[in-house]
């Protein structure tokens, strides 16, 4: 497989950024943008945030507000029309968002001689009516490089309980799984506790987030009731350890996918990320939790003609 360079990643993402600028009035679905960049929807959002320093939806929302600011200065459109064209359902919601970004109301912004600046943007990308984007500056999270290893992981057979809802409530799935496996004497010292994260909470509505709480089992184990069985695919994974609360896992994902990956020469597989939990959150302080994040990679083996 030919190594993919940082420049290639940036060119793909630049296509998306140009498309967003040109289609600000369109719905701009995540699937459409991921397809345009030739990235998997599984990972595109976190990669975007890691490289740009803001989520896809935050980026689109900010550009629409910047366009609104330009229209307030250059035309006589009513604020109500500008608000609706920016995707806000009411002028009041638009005014709140505008004031949060620019520090003043739309009406005062229009009448001011020197318009106040909006918040600093890591990528340096702003809305421009007539110019075409040609480059952007990748964001950087922290001063230290991530400790990432590429590991070949075997396929693993696991018992699991599927959870639908916010990640913060997935403990119910773990309680059900742990109680059953503990009763059966199947929680040995070599058991791995694995979370399969199917969705990104910054994209998927909280009540539709899918998560599988998994524990490794042998070939003799059979599914029973709400306890299912599946095989987690093996292969190469980029692995890094997240130190601390589960609530900040998103930051490590953004660094891994948006900072390390584009410089690694590797591409992703279209399968979910895995989390292997090294200690018990019921008996460990949040700041002492250890979570090994596994991001699936395409094989680096060369293809023979």
C-alpha cells in the first residue's frame, strides 16, 4: 500500500473546506463531506476536529455567522432574513449566537464603524465571499507528541451487551454483563474489558449513540438472552493510552486522528474504534483511569501485482 502523506490529508480536507464555503446554504451532511474527502464516516468527524481545532458543525455554524456579519455591513437585509438564511429558527437564537461570537448584537454590529473581531480560529479559516481557499493551518493540541504504537491485534471473541444512549449511561450495560459473567465464573484475570464505540457524541443525537460493552470469552460461550456474542476484527491498530476521565476521551481521539494519523503515512479502516479499560471506574478515581484507544488501520503490507 502506498503511504499517504500529510499533504494528501490536507488536500482531501481542503476539498471539504472549499465545498462548505461554496454550499453554506445546503444541509451539508457528515456522510456527504466524508465521501468528498475519501474518508470513512466512522472517523471523519474526529479527524476534522483534530486537524481544524473545531467540529464540523461548529465550523459550519461559525462560517454562517461570519457571512451574516458581512451581510450586516454590506447590505440592508433585515436581521430576520439574515438569521433565517444562517440556519437559525428565530432572530432571538441568531442574536444570542452572534453576540457570543462577536461580543455585540447584530444591530450594533451593523452601526459600528469598526466591527469587532470574532473568536480566534486555530485553522485561520474565515468566510470569504469571493475568494477560494488554497490552504489552511492544521491545529495543534499540546506541546508533546503522542505516544502511539502500531500493533497487530488478533480477532477476539467477546460476550457483549448493546447500549443505546449517551456514553455516560453505558454503565447499565456493564452492570448487566458483569453480573451475568461473574455469576458464571467467567471474569478471569486474563479477561479484557472492551468498549466498541460506534458513534461520535458530537455528531450523533444522544439517544441514538450505539455502544457495545464487551468482555473476552472462549469458543464454548454461547449467547443467552440479552447477552450476545460477536467477534471483534483483528488487524493493525494505532494504539495510545488516554490518562484520566472518560469525559476527556474526545481530546485524545482528536489528537490521534487529527495530529498523529496525517503524519503517520497510514489510512484508516471503516470499522469502529475500540477502548480497552485497564482499571475499574467503580474503584478508581477519574484522574487515575487508564484507557487504551485502538484506531483501526488499513494493512501496510505491499500488494503484489
